């Protein structure tokens, strides 16, 4: 089973680079959607063949939400806001990819340091999950479009979820659904906020949301 | 019973969205607040049985936070009804830039308030750490629309920052919970329990490396929500742009809930012998928060932002109290109550001042004592209370924390703590006293027909703060003592 897991994790890392390198929002949304699907597969692969009804149903639900529903919502938000590309990120795309490479190195090193005790999981798991989290944080801090920041948040969440899914946590189904619901509602509310921002400001550049600060009048 | 505590406000909140006419909806808000408070008071006499297989249960910590939350919500609901009555007209002129804006639907505001209460109640009663996480994230989602009640670009900006920064923080806390699960997975077993009781009894066998990492992640995650520096950046924006009643609840009730999240993982660290590690981190972040607050309070001209930074300061004080341990733990629990009461009262009074003066700049407010005698007086008294002057409650709790530092001969901590408190006292004195004294400008008119609740509610809270300063009721002291014991105070 580990080989399947490894393949999934490698793809997960690749989507991370795709996110870092792409300026087109559609491509970014698609990358996050692929991540959602990969995570569903990972959750099934991590069960070591002992499949139960819930064990399949839950990853399927999460795939439906993260791989299809949320991307659809974000595509709509993107169309409403009339933006296609991330223009002028704080750091360029080449630099982003280089940072991604460094982040991968750091994640591999961290994975060495933090060995999973008594877990049969793939050795790639911890690094890939960390890397996905780091990609999310990079997107959050260096991109200025509101949609890209939501994508960053989702990527971070995916990284966390990858970790949870593959250490085969026996989380009660109610809680898994609760977490999923929170993420869904969160992105939904953010989508509404994006809609309002684009109507209120005629743009969704969060680096121009600067009217609140501690200025001395 | 425990399930009812969560379910009643949740269902009422969902219903409130669909009640079109104002009076029944406002009646619903107040009556649910009363029911909730009554139920949480009953839990003191008849402790409720755990529900959902031990996921929901009430310990001393939970009881303390639950009762405080429902008390503050009760006060806020009376204030909110009076406030909403005054906000009825369709469009308002913006106080800073003069453009016209409209409010969000009152039904959504009320609905979100009740859902917010349900989520906070769930936080206080969760014994399962992942359930706690779900509840904390739910508080973020339920309270974000409250900040965007006044529909203009500044409140939208504040809402966006709040949503994004807190969600990211909370995502890190979830990673922390997974780490905790790894730390607790013992050889051979594949079922991991994240119920607090099991974790505490299993604490000596937890993997220390993963537990430490889990603590750091959860401290950062919940610390973001709690407003500990350097993760506090959303807090001043959200608190200054939200309507005052929402600011009051965010500051008085929500920050406590996030603090409770940190306390839960701290409990586990204490039980597994890592108390030194977690206390040192809390102490450092606490002092840092106080320092950051001191810097930004000095010279702050926006009085709602000033109150927001004061919340950062007091969250710092709480972290210092827990970080010191010993009697500091008791002081911190007492301070949770005192800070919440004082801060809710101050935000309500700030709302009254804002409604009359139409400005958030403390330089443009003068003569509050003459224009609004009661609110003006409460503003000054509230300032004295929040800066730790006797005979008010916060003095007692801040002093207890100081004493804990001195008892442990940690003179450096004690000195830094005192110096920062003094700077903040001085920094707040200038704007607050300037606002209260002097002659009011000619164009300042008190609107006719203001509801009595706008002053009666904060005045009652003021009385409670005074009472807490001179007399802590024995039943309360016992529960605080018990809560401090849960946190490892011997």
C-alpha cells in the first residue's frame, strides 16, 4: 500500500509547485481541486485494505467538497470579481518556485527530525504534508488577490488534512464531518466577503485594503 | 441538559434569520439569553451528566467560562436590543468619511449573535479536543458577519482580516491536534482518543517531542484567536470596526474561549511533566503582548482601538498568570472574570459615546461627564478598573499575579510586569480623562428617547466589578480554586 501512498504524495508535492508557479487563477483553483481529490485517495489508501462503509464514504464526501464544490464556488467568485490572473505578486513566480524548493528541503529535514512513532505510514508523508502547509503559507503571504489567499488557506488546510488522513487517525465520523463543514462554511463566507470586496472596491487586491492602521492623527 | 445548552441557542439562532418583524425577534434574543444564563446557573447546583460519550462534560474550568459567557451575553442582549432600536433608519452617514451606508439585516445580526453564543457554549463544554477545535472555528464563522454589520469598506476590511488570519491560525491548531494524536498513539494500538480525560490519564506515556510540537502549534493557533502578540494583528481592526455590542462580546467572551483552548493543552502538558516548557512559552508571549499593547496604547487617538489593545494587554496578563503557575493560576482565573466584566462595560460605554459624539477620535471628544453624566462617569471608573486601580476587581487579580511572581523570586518578571502596567495606565489616562473633562462642543446633541438599558447595563456591570474587588463570593472562589487545581496548581 505504501507505494500507492508514495505516488499520491509525490503528486501532492507537484500540485504545490503548480500553485507556486502559476499566475492564472483558473490553474491555481484546478491545482487545489486536484489536491482535494488526492487527499480523498490518500485517506482510502491509508486504510491498509481494511475498508469499511464509512471509511469510503467519508473520503468520498471530502473529495466532493474539496475537489468539486469549493473549486466551483471559487470559480464563481472569480467570475463575479472579474479577475483572471494574479497580477504583481509580492515576489515573482521564479522566486516563488525557488522558495518552494527550499521549503521542500526544510520539510524533508523536518520529516527526518519528527519520526512518526509506531506508524506504518510512508516516509514521504510528514514532508509532503509540511510542504503543502508551507506552500499555503507562502501563497497567503505573498499573493495579493483575495481569491489566491483563500486558495492559500485551502492549501494549508489540505496539508493539515493530509497529515491527519494518512496517520490513519481513527477520528469519529461526526468530527471529521464537523471539520469538513467548518472548512466549507469558512470558504463560503470568504467567498461572500470576496463578492462584497469586489463590489465595494472594484478590485479584490487585499494589499490595497490599508485604511485600518495605527496612524497618529 | 448539556446538549440543551448548545442546542437552544443554535436552534433559536437559525430561527431568528427567518423572523421578519422586529419585536418578536428581539424578544427571542433576550429570552434565549435569560434561559441560557438560568441553565448555566443551574449547573452550579446540579452538575449535569456528561453527554455524547464524555465528549461534552462540564468541569470547573468549563463551568467558570460557561457562566461568564452566558452572563456577558445576557448583559449584551439587553444592550443590543436598545442599540438596534436606535439603528433603525435605513442609511447612515459614515462618521469618519461622511458617505452613506446601510446596515446588514437585523435578522442576520441577531441570528449570528445566537449562533455565536451556541458556538462559544460548545467551546466551554467540549472535552474532546477536536470537537473543541470545531467549536472554536465555528465562533469565527458566526462572529465574522457581526463585524460587517455596518456595510462599508472599513468594516469589510476588518472582517476579511479577521476571517483570514483567524482561520489560518486555527488551521495550525488543527495540525497541533493531529500531532497530539501522534504523541498519544501507543505501540500496537491504533485507536487514538482525543478526549481530555483519557489524554490526562495517559499523559506520562505521551511522546514528549510530538507533544511539545503540538503545544507550540496550538499555542500559535489559539493564540492568534486570543490576540496574543505577535499574532494579534486582526484584533484592533475588528474591535474598532464592529458595532460596540459585538466588540464587547468579541473582547469579553470570545477571547476567553480561545484562551480555554490553550488551557486544555496546557493541562495535558502539566500532566505529562512538561509544565516548565509550556509555562515558559506562555510567560514569554504574555510579556510580549503586554509590551506590544503598551507601545500601541501610548499615543493612541482612536478610543475603540485603545480598548482593543487593552484586550491584547489583558490576554498577556492571563498568559503571564498561567505561565507563572502557583497562585498565578488562581489570579489568572480571577482575572478572566474581572477583565471580561470591565471590558464589556467599557465597550458599551464607548458605544454610547460614539453614538453621541459621532467620532472615534479621543481628541474630538470633550466634556463627556457633562453631556452623558452616567456614561461619562462609567467611562472614568471603567478606566480605573481596567488599569488595575483599587478597589476594583482587576486590581485584586493583577496583584495576585504579581504576588505569584514575587513569591517565586522572579523579580525580573515582576519588574517588567509592573513597568508595563504603569506605562499602560499613563497611556490610557491622557485620552480617557481628556474625553471626560472639559466643555463639550456646541454641536454635540444627545438624541432624544435613548433607552435606559444603554446606561443601566454597563452600570450594573460596573457594580459587579466593584463587588469583585471587595468581596469574592465563597462559591465562586471555590470553583476558581478548583479550576486552578485542574491547571496544576498545588
